[in-house]
C-alpha cells in the first residue's frame, strides 16, 4: 500500500509547490529573505517605522468555495481572501506587509490551486504585500470531494500614534458607508440554501434585477477599500472604521463604540442591491437576520467628524451617509 492509494499524492503536491514558487516572487521586495519551500517565511523588520506596531489577522473564504467549485472558477477566491485580510487590518490603521495562505482539499487539483494562488498574487501586488509562504493540505475523508478550504494570514504595521481603535468616536460623529461588491465572503451557507437548494436556481440563471448570471454575482470578488481610505487615514480624518463581515451591522459596529455611544442608522439611506433582495424574498428572511448575516450592500463603515464628511465623500466611491452617533447604550439602532 502506498500513500497515493490512500488518496494523498505527494508528487502532485510537490508540483503545486513548484508552481507557487514561480508565482509568489512577483510579490516580493528586498525585505523578503526566504524562498518558497523554507520552513518559515522571513521578512526584514528593520525599516518598519519609528514606533511600529504589528497588526495581524487570519480568516477564510468560507463556503463561497462551494460556489467556486460548482462553477469551476477559482481565481476570485485568491483575491477574496487577500482583500478581506487587507480590510481587516486597515480598520485598525494598518497596511499590509506580508501574507501566508492555507489551501486544503480532499484532492488538490493543480489547475485549481494555482488559479487561486494567481488571484492571491494579483491582489498582493496591488497592495505591496509579499506572499512569503503558506501550506497546501490534501486530506481525503476530512474535506468533501471537490471542495476547497481557503484561509489567509496577514501581518501589517501601523505607527502607534496612528492606531485606530474607536476611542475618539463621540456623539455627533457621522456614520458613512461604502458599497460592497456583493456578498464578499459572508453568508454563503444561507445564500446557497435559499437560492440553489430551496429555490432551485441554476448558477447560469439570470434572475430579474441582476445584471449578470447568478453565479457571477455570487462569485464577485471581495472589494478592497485600502486605496480609497489610506490617504484619509494618513491625514487623520477618521475616528473609526468597521469592516462588515460575519455578524453584519449588529455585531461589528459595537466593536469600535466607546461606552455611552450608540450608532443610529437609517436603513433607507442606501439601496439594497438586487442579489440581497432576491435572497430576502425567496427565503422570506427577516431583515433583522439579513443585516446580521450579510453586509446588504455596505462593505465598510467609516465614523468621522461631521466637518470631515465632504472630504470623505470626495475621496471615496459611492459613499452614503447612513446615520449618526448619539448618546446611548453601546449598540446599533435602526430607525425602522
């Protein structure tokens, strides 16, 4: 009996690593001191800043990978996890330094894995972020056949004096939202249950209101907000940022609210995109549940002084004023 007969092909895994070793160096600068294949990634830290603080995050694409598997389209997953991770450290004032990935499956297909890595390298290059290492795992019996697990770990840096922690948020501040590009990387288990299993829609269907096929809408890459928001952070114009991921409005916004501050949001201040409206209608999902599971069209929230609102609106794409910070319990309250 050989390992391959048990479902794990070491030779195929080695070919995948060699493919990654051809792609990843395109994201490197002189700070990267190791090669793909080393036990750990090395990154020179001597020039990070005057009083640098490292900020890190780890997350996964979740069951969006199931949609990619059904559609046989993988590249967007690499962009998804990098953009998600970049946003997660951006909300604390951080910019990305380097990134590591994990890709697991019952059987690793070379074409699929390298397509995911190509998406990662494309996104890393756009954010001056080095892809310095990672791991592939072939685990038959643990993952369902054809499915992938895509996870990323990002490390960034922020000057201590520029840390964004929400401590400056106060009553009178305005709440602004930036549009999402779709579901991003959250809520796919519910979306899949409603749209594919209960409603029986095909991925190549074009439901009324969508400008693309259902599959294209579901696989739209997670939007990165770094390039729009970074100049505003450098100019110290923002009091807090919130990346709307799992937990939606209700669970994420209070993470940056000081005691005595309540976020009052007008749910009519933005238009719900057709994909979310379709999920809500076909699944008869209560709006309270929609706003906790999905981003419902708002991927990033900024809290800022009213005097900074014109500069914010002028520097961002599609920004909407959603509400205000008022005195009250540390929570989100919708005016409806």
